[in-house]
């Protein structure tokens, strides 16, 4: 029994030892077993989502910044350079090439003050006001020396203190920084109306003819471009040509001629020759327009001394005879010294190709022939198919072709030799058959010359057979060239270098740009179909690429 118990005790101890050994080995095994490595922590900045998402954000920011930058740049460009498109039929908002060339070449500091609100003008229903704003913007963009300032006379009352004239709204004051001269324009005066008689008138003149003369308006146009350019030319010229109209002897109205000259940069003034000691020395050209009273010998002496210029010459007189039966023996004698005479009668044109009948049985209105071999013709810039028309014109006769240092040159004549003289002495028994047919001259130049080396220097007397040659009805009509002829008489005898600038009035009658049906359909297809399809395709491509992220 004892042996059995000992055996059991030994077996039990062995089992315990075995279990302890197993446990010890298991513990050691656990101690030797390597730990499972931890997975590395991912860098969020290297993930595909972050990479593509960041690029999207960056591209978005760049695009927004680019759009903003482009918008700023374009606004600056639009402010500095006027790049608007003019889609009107007659290009009423576009400056002419000659105007652009002149504005670009301005070296003076020119400021144009507008006594009106810019936005009100630009958003006005009046095309003229909008046109003026566009012209001013374009001129300012062409040359940094040209600036435009809009002035409110109510909030800036001190502005008017710099001007003698009383200022009002809707005026443009063109002022030179170099000469300090200025010229005041009224915007409403830029509008011109063509009436059923074929002539062009200002607003006030047209209103009178329409309301009281039975005329109707056939077209209306703008001479804003011409007025603005001529104003800048006249105020900026350092040595402009000075024209003085001599008065004091019951002269004809000179408003039409004065306007033509002022519009073309001449400095225009007047002087009562019988009351002044001498004609102003700065005068380059004198004008005697249709005197009905004869000049005194004292006035003729002043005129002769001015023309002689102490023997230096270089001055010119333009004399326009009156159609009235004025008796001017002193003036006639003075003109005879220059080899010229104005006959006492009117020219009748019997060639039907050159005559107009205006309710009279004889043709006192006629086309006149401008001589092409003179400097005057070169300055006329005549319009195609335009006629130079005379009405109640007196013949101008050359008493000699040349004598001493005087040379006489014909500028214009009546056409052909089928003309007759209607004498001032005609009574009710007179008839054209009593007169013989002949040719007559109507504008003649007489020139005295001296030489400096080989350079000729002249003083001239240009005699015109009637002041009606430059009547407003003829100078403003588009089918007559009388205005060009009038200006040429002065341009050919001045030092102006801008006489080649001729600006055509622009009609407002048809101002909408018309697109053809084909163009309208093409534009519709592009904006309604093509562009939307392109946008859809781009959207699908972007969506498909981003879907793979």
C-alpha cells in the first residue's frame, strides 16, 4: 500500500513538473515571439485626394485671380484707350482719319470743359449728346495732352470767374494751356438740319423756315467733329491768321463768312476804319463786304498804308461788291490803281446748261467757272458734282494784265461767251436783245510783288462781283461748293498748315447697323447651339476625370 502511494506521489510530482516545464516553455516562447509591426502612419499631404483637390483649389484661385486681373487691366485700357465699336451705318460715333491725325499731333495742353453731367449726356435720348461724349472720349484717348473735364456750374460756381462770357449748361469750353486762348461752343449748335430746299441750317434757322416758310426737314446731321477740331486749332495756334472785317460804310452782313473762318481756325475781328487811327498791325487779311456808302479818302489812305506795309507787302484785301446800285467813285478809283473795275450791272447767262431760272424771265442765277490753274483751285477741295453758283453777280474787269510790279489773274468767270450785261440803268423798255453776248469774269486777283532774293512776297487785292456768292443759302447747301470757294480765297493767302482738313457732317438719319439674315442666323446658331454644346462637353470631360479620383 505504501509502495502504491509513493508511486502515485511520484507520478503526481512528475505531472506537476511537466506542467511547470510546459508553462515555462510557453512563457519563453511568448517572450521570444516577435511583436507584430505597427502599420506606418499615412501622410495626408501625399494622398491622391489631397493632391488632386489641392490642384483644383490652386487652379480655381489662379483662374479667379486671372479674371480679376484681366478685368482690372481691361478697365484701365478702356479708360485710357477708347476701343468701343461703332456699328452705326454712317459711323456717327467715329472720328475721321484727318481728325485722328490732327489730335495725335497736338503738342499743346488742350482742356475741354463740358458744363454738363457726363452720364446724363451719354444716356440721353439725343444722339447728338451721346456722339459728343464719344468724340471727347476718343480725343482724350488719342493724346495725353488732351483732357476732358465735366463741370457742374451749380456746385462749382467759381469756375465761371475765369471767363468774361456768361456760361450756361451744355457748353464746351476749349482752352489752350500754351496760349491761354479759349473758345466757347454750344452743343445744341452742333445739330444741322437739311430742309426741303436742299440747304442746311442751324436749329434756330431751321425752326424759322419750317414754322413760317413752309419747309420740311429731310435730314439732320452733326458738325460736332468739325466744331471741336476747329476750336482746338484756333486756340492752340501760336501764329493764327488774323482776319479783320472793315466796317463803317453800310456793309452787308458778314456772319456767314465769319463763321466759315472761325470754324477753320482763323482769328476773326472787326474795325470801323473811319474811326480808327490805323488798321491793326497784326491783321493778315482785311475784308470789305458790300459797302453801300463810298469810302472816304482818309479811310482809303489807311487801307493803302496797311497793304503797302512800309514796302514789305505780305498783306491781302478781299473786296466783295454789293449787288445794289451803290455809287462808290472813291473805291472805284482805288481799285483802278490795281487794274480792276466792278461793272455797274448784272451778268445774264443765256446758255441753258449753266443757268437757273428763279421766277425771272432772265437767268441771273448761274453756274460759275473756277479756273483750275490757280492756287485757289488747289485749296478748294471741291466735292464731286458740286457747282459754284452766282446770283446777281457784277462783272469784274481787268483794266490791264500786268503793269509795273502788278499782275492780274482771273480766279472765276461766267461760263462761255453767251452772257450779257443787265445794266443798272435798264428801264421798262430794256430787253436782252439790246446787249451783245460776251464773256465776263467774276473773281479777279491783283498782286503787287517784291523779292527777297528769289522769294516773291505779295500784297493782293481779290475782288468778287457779289457778296451773294457767299450767302448762307449757297455756302451751306451740299450741292454747291460756294463755301469751299470762300475758304479757299483765305487759305491760299494765309500761312495755315491745316487747310487740308475738311470734315464732312455726319447724318443721323440712318444710324442703326443692319445685319443680313445670314449673319443673324449664324450668330444665333453660335450663341444658342455651338457655345452651349462646347460648355456641356467640357463639363462632361471634367466630371469624368474627377469621378476617377
